[in-house]
């Protein structure tokens, strides 16, 4: 058995397939992750930062409250638009994180 590792820094595409049980994955598209602004932490978010983040976000983990031990899914795509927003798509493991998946669906978790 040969084991191969490949580091992917800029994935082009993903193929996602849920298991036979319906509802294991929550796929989302069009969520605004960030905007050009000075946020509550007094961090300045620029259009250049959004462009860089959009180019590298695919494949990165979605962590609950920025805690890497609570990985609830991953981003599949990011695009910085002309309105100064970073719009993302991704996957959340709905069976493992049902409360978070519900909050994403009803708009209370961003």
C-alpha cells in the first residue's frame, strides 16, 4: 500500500457526495463572510484583503467561534464582489453540528 500526500494551496474544484442518509451535509452558497469595514475588533478589512482571502478560502475549515477543535465544515468557494463583500459557499456537517447548521439556515449564524 502506497500512501501519498499532496498539499493543495489553491484548489480548483471539489466533488462532494453525502452518504446514503439524507441530511448529513448542509451545502450553502452566497453567504457574506466579510465586508470592507473596520470591524468590532478595530481590524481594518480592505478590498485587497478580501481579494486575497477569496483566492485562498476554498478548502479551509469552518471553525465555530474560531476554535480549530470545533471544525464544522469547510469552504468550497469565495468571491470578492464589487460591493466590497466576500461571498462564500461551503459545506457544514449537519449530522455532527445540527444546531449550527440550523443557525446558518435561519440566518442567525454567519
